[in-house]
């Protein structure tokens, strides 16, 4: 679906008109080049607070990439990375102010602001923990200031044992793949397995399963995972078999037409995976439906059908997979939630419940999964340009697009790129995270 407003805002003739009228002028975001993905380009300015604990690691990581590390005072357009882990008092917070006050003007169009700190719960010093929690409000506020440039700001919290897991989130947040992930917190913990892998084709030789894969976000997920080297098993309802087969044929994937809510579906799915090999690298629970209605008018069928597709099927599939060792020692489970599960939405009590429960699934399974070398995470998409959002009334659709710091809707590939990061072997220290992919939507922000 084309965003005509975005097109006009980036046309020379009409851009000046929009500026003159004070209308939002969203920047066309820079996304991954599928012919040469995961390439890091541009300049980075690194700063740190006194007593920062991760600067050495961050410097080593950045030095191993094609990114050019520049000095303060150089006349370069940059992305900004700041290690704020040493800030442990209100007085010391001035260091955060000084770095960004002096350098934010150097931020490149579609640049990145990344702040790194300690996960507050990992600190025994309560004052230090208090100041580290303040980084959330800082990053969210910066994100709203820089969104007009198509730039994003995100925070990496480092948990106990997480120093070795910084590289994957840092590289991802500096990449074009994070274009629509804004004002979010990623927590890096102790890796549950060895995180070694190829940065350009991290899923080479691995098998990934995607439900709801025939179209929309599910198709985009399948395409990104295949681009990164995976053999994708695409699952969708039998009625979509022709569409699903065409999608999987185009990426060299496998087709499994299956109603995941039917009796025995979880066992059929697991058996199919076992026929392909001794391990399944990742399961992405993308299948979902809406049955919107005001609660007082909603039927029990509308409630239960949605709950079985969006939640019940995912739980049964997880149970069936965890009864085997298919995912052990490196497997990934991904839930697709929604900002409706975080902020709620009128007429979506059923949908909001199911998507909030997906977040609960991640929270509750993170520890037991880690013990088996498995990670579980979730994405919560906001306004994404799909056939579903194309059916939204025009005015509501425009509001959904503009009411974010980036003043535009996301694309299915934006959700897929975050999932691609979550399932990469290098993200072995990323567990129990739920991040919004919404451009910092003002809904629930």
C-alpha cells in the first residue's frame, strides 16, 4: 500500500509547500539492501560517562565493523553512541546532557542514537539503579526530538553476565534493519548458548517455521529469514495453499497447509519439522486474526475464535515442541504481539487480551527456555502498511501513520528485520524481550 503523503513530502515541489504550511514532512527511511544486507556504513561518535563499564567492549565492537569512528569536533554527520553505565547520581547526569547537547546537531539523517546502561534490577546500589532507570525517559524523549530526521533512539540495558552479548544489539540498532524500531529498550543478558555466527548470512543451513506465512507480515518474515540463509517452513490455512505454495517456491521454502487451531495440528506440525531434520532453529508465531466489536456487542464465537488463533494455537505448538529436543541448544521462539496488547484499543478487548498474553508468554517462558539453550522474544507492531490497514477508513489511516515520531507507517519488512535479529545465533543473550516496531507511535507511548 502506497503512502501518497510520504511520496509528496519527499518531492521537491510539494516538500516546500508542506514546510510552509507547517505540515509533517516524514523522511523516507533507509532500509536494508536485500542484495547486500547487514552492511554497516557511516560515521559513529562514541562518548562515555566517568566510570562507564562497557566503553572498552563497545570500542572493540565498533572497530571491527566498517563504521568510521570519529572524534568530537569533527565536521561529520554521525550516529551517536553513549555509554551511560557510570552515571550513578543526579549530579553525574550532566555528562549525558553535555554529550548530546554538544553533538546532537551532528546527527545524520536516518542516523541512530544508542545509549547503553546497566539494567537497574542488576545493581545492588539503589542510587545507581535509580539513575540508570532514568535513561528510559531520556531515550524516549530524544526519539521524539529527532524523528523528523528519520532518526531513531534506543536503549541497550546490560544485565548480569550480559557484557558478552552487547555486540548483536549494538550492530542491529546501528543497521538499516532497525529503521522503524524507535524508543525501545533491549536487554542483553548472559548468552544461553554460543553466539557465534556469520553477520551477513546468520541463518545459513538452519530451518525456521513461520505461521501465517502466505501474505503480509508473515510473508515478509519468511523472505527476510530466507535472505539470511534459512530454509523456511511456511504454514497457513488450507484455503491459502495456492498463495502459500507460490510464496514458499519463490524463496526455496517448504509449504505446510494447516489450520493451526484444528485437532492434532501441533503434533502434525512437529512431525513435519522432524521429517526435515533433527533440529528446528526457530518458530515464529505470526498467525493472527482480528474480530473487532465493542465488548457489549461481541459474541462468544468472536472471542473464542480469535483466542484460539492468536494464543491457544501458539501455546499448544510450544508445548508440543518443548516435549521434544528440536529447539534445544540454540532454538528461538518468537511471538508477534501488538501495541494493542500494550496500550489497548477501542473494540479490541479480545485482540488486546490475546496480544498482551503473547507478551506474558514471553515473560513466563524466558527462564525455563534459557535452561534449555532457547531464547524467546516478541515484537509488537504498530501501524504497518498491510492489506488489513488498507481497509481502515482514510482519516483514521492517516492518523495512524502520522501519530508517531517518524510520521509514517511501517512496512512488513520492518517487523521482519527485528525478528531476523531476534533469531540470529549472535542474539543468544537477547531473551525475554518485547519490543515495539511502531516508529514510536504516540498510542501508548
